[in-house]
């Protein structure tokens, strides 16, 4: 089985979201919210496009404001 993307419009806030689901059913990536379906699908496509070429970088410290 392969990983898959699922996307939907929330009934609570009418925003669009997507998940990347692992073959075992776990959520690997949870998106931010998007106003339109097209914006959601564009972001999903960007994840698909860049995931193979993304650099992995360990941060020494994270500060939250």
C-alpha cells in the first residue's frame, strides 16, 4: 500500500485542509487551513513536488514567540 493524501472542507470553519497518510494509516503531515479548495490543492501539489528534494536540517534551538 502507498501513502496517500486526503483533503476536505471542515464543517466547523468552512476552511480546507489536507493530510498525508502513511501506509499504516498514521498521519504524517497535517496542513494549515486554506480559504479555497484550489489553494488547498495547490499547497498539496507543492508538498508532492518538493518532498523528494527537501533538505533535512536539525535545529539546535527553537524559540517560540
